[in-house]
């Protein structure tokens, strides 16, 4: 069967081209890329590490949807391209550094943790958000981040909620204050991030929860300022 791979190199003219390769049936995408590189085209460039869905380094887009190359089973006619909304370094390798800076900007880390007894229920409440592997698939799928690079984005906001929901964190308001601008109110709640997360994290719901916490601390959605009490614009 045949697949197409979006190739990029600054010395190409044009810099981006689609190239078609024939690969055997039954391979996951990373195996197919390995085969292409070893037997068809040694110039093909992509990123991988753990090869078991843990590190997130092999994230790409297939037919317009973000996947991990080490988990996705290749189908005839697949179109493989790099993650979107980020700079492409070469072929399927992208620069994730801009997205990763949102963690620091959002203060998505402990601020004032107290020694508090945690029950199993308390741990389960924050367990899923801690599973993020920083693959940046959620950013690639986010229409807001595409239009507004200053947006803090899905994994930064879901990591902030992880600490807001942690009963040991005493600085919950400080966390919330940091995600008001370019943060929770900019999200359209489209759910793309939740759909593509390989770890089953639900950033959409986490952002909704942050919005609820924000209301507790006196923050309200500025996008609703033009609406009356019954949700109708006057």
C-alpha cells in the first residue's frame, strides 16, 4: 500500500513537497517511517524515542488528526504531516519550545503546597492530569492557539487545574489569577484537545472547571459582558 509524507527542508524549492512511498501492510506508522528511512529514502527525518506511547516525541498528523506514530496503524492512502501551529525544523520534526513555555507562563507548577493527608479519592482527582506526556498534540489541534499564539493552551491549563484541584495547594487563587489573561476565557470549548490526547486527558473539562473556580474568586467571562441576564444580547 502507499502513503504520502509531507517533506520539508529549507533548501527545497519549494520548501514543502509531498512524497509517496510504498510500505507493507500491518505496520504502525513509526515502523513504516523506519522502513522508508532504512530502505527507501535515508533523508527522511522524524522524531522518536520510547517507541511505546510514553514519551510523546513521535506525535504527527495523519489525515488531519494528531496521533502518536508508534501507536497508529498505517492505512492505504494515509497522508502524514508534521504537527501544525509550530515551526517545522525538517520533515516531521517540529519545534515544540514555544508551546512548552506556556507551562511557565501559566505557573503550572506547585506554588504553596501544605502537608495534608490525601485520600484515594483526592489522588484520583488529579491523577489523570499528571499523565500528560507533552506531545503537544492538543496545541496542534487547537483552533484558538492557531489564531492567537499568546493563548496559554490546553496542556498548560489542564496542568494548572491539576494544582487547583490538589487539596494540598494553598495558592489556588494565584493559580487562577495567572490563567485569566490569554487563558480560560479564550477557549472555545471545541473539544479537539480532548479528542486527540493519547493519554485520555480531558482539557476541555479541566478548563470548564477552571472557569468555575475563577467565578468563585470573582473573575467572570468578559465575552459575556454584552449579554443580558437571560443570555440575550440587547
